């Protein structure tokens, strides 16, 4: 009687969970690649049958349409290309998304802490804001800010003034513009030095506190460096800039910078809407910290505001950061609703107007998806790095 050794070896290898895991992973990747190849080949065949040109050559063609809001670039409808439209869409999207993330974070943390206040009035005001804003669709809120708030502001001739240099009307918010002159780079260099110095001081302060237990005012010191060094650089270099102030004319306002109502409506709508969700995340994160931490800090004579800032929040951040990342991603993707208020971000002008003019639907949608995927992965990578940095390390 003989024994089939090879059969037993094959069965034992198949029972190995590692080998089975590798086999199924390879199988899934192979099926996915086969699906991609099938879809790609099918798309190419259909495009050829319909005589539709493919490729990215359209990016070098003149755009031929105007864009209302252009940031950091020069744009001319006759000479600028669809590649310029893509870049303007990316810049405009990043401008409203990143500024919205900053304001939403500030609003969320403030109202998240207020939601836990022992003052009944403060608690209820925060609760009303959170519940009302979270339960109204974002699109409705954007339309509210644009049509019910900003569009009903006074006309240019009746602009609301703050001091003599700040004006607001139904065409936007106007404020002085800084015009750089020779030597302005000294201010930028001073700002970079201040930021780098703040990072080194922060690391030194944490190490010093671990060794001696003595705290160091990192925030105030960093703020002084980041603000003070550029001011010092400006004074040393002889104030290498001048201000261009907005001047009210009969039909328009000339000079200065302006934040258009389209940008303001999207910026405020995204920030206030996302801030309500962040507030609940912050409240849940603070509640996750044992109340014994607060009692221990108070027993040592630490003031409540310092207890919240140095004891509670650092521990709560480990719970707050993961869902906070999702809210940042949601805010960035929700900026695609800008079409409702006429703000020219990437979906409105590139996936909209450029697509209609060129007919290159596949290429334009692919580039738009690639942009959103890239910015989402970058935000996730940064937040994951920060989450690991503040994570508890077991000894």
C-alpha cells in the first residue's frame, strides 16, 4: 500500500492561512486588472465607432469663455487654454476648501466645548446651532447664504463701510491690497525663519518639560516669532510695500482686494455646516476622557481653562482625529456644490463648461476624479501622520 505524499503536501499547503490569503489577494488583483482592461478596451472601441477623438490634446486649445473669479493667475478668454481652466479650477477649489477647513475647525472646537458648558443658556445655544445646521441640507444653506444674505446687501453706492478702508456690498467684501516692492522677499524669509524656529522651540519645550516638568509658553513664543520677525524684517528693509485702498465710485469700487459673494457664500456655508458636525465630534471626544482626569487636575490647583487645554484636549484628540479626517474630506468634496452659487471651481468650469465645449468627457472626468482623489489622499496622509504622532505609546 502506497501513500500519496504530493497530495498530502498540497492539502497541507492549502490549509496554511498565509498561502490562502496570498492566493485570494492575487486572484482579486488579477480580476480587477482584467475588469479594467475590459472596460478600457470596450471604451476605445466605442469611441472609434462613434468617431469621437480621444487624448489630452484639447488642453492646449483656447478656452474661449470667461471666468468670473480667477486667483493667482492671469486669464484671457481668447488666449488662455483649457489647461489654464483646469489650473484655475484647482486653485479656486483649494482656496475655498482649505480656508473652509480652518474656519470649520475653529467653529467646531468652540461650539464643541460650549456644548459641555454648565451654563444652561450657553449649552442650549450651542445645541440649537448644532441640531439646526446639521439637519438642513448643505445645498439649501448655500442658497440661503447667497440669495437671502449676500444678495440683499446694499448696492455699491450704499456700501457698508468699516472705518474708511473696508467696504461690503452685494458685490463682495473689499479691503486694502498689499502691493510688494523691491526687498519684499525679506519679509517672506523672516516668516519662514519664524515658522522653523517655532517648530524647533516646540520640540525643545516638550523635551524640557519631560525632563524637568517645567512648561514653556510655546504658543505665545511661536506667535511672537511668526508675527514679530516679519514685522522686524519689514522695518529693517524700509517697509518694501504699499497699500492699494478700495475707492468707491459711482457704479463700482476700484482698487483693493475683493472677496466675491460667490466665494463668501460657499466659504460660509461649507464652514458653518461642517463646523456643526465637528462640534459633535469634539464633544464626544471630550466626553471619552475619564472625569477622573479633570478631578486630578483640579486637585492639583490647575485652572479649568488650562485643564481643558493641557489635560483634556490632548487626550481627546486621539478620539477626535479619525472622524475629523472624514469631515475634512467631506468639506473638500462638498465644494463641488459651488455651481449652485456660481463659484468657478473645478467641477463648474472644467467638468462643466470645458466638457461642453470640447466633448472630451472621459478625459475631463478622469482628470477631475484624479484631482479629488489626490487631494483626499494628501489630507488623509497628513491626518494619519498627525494621529500617529499623538497616539499613546505603550511602554
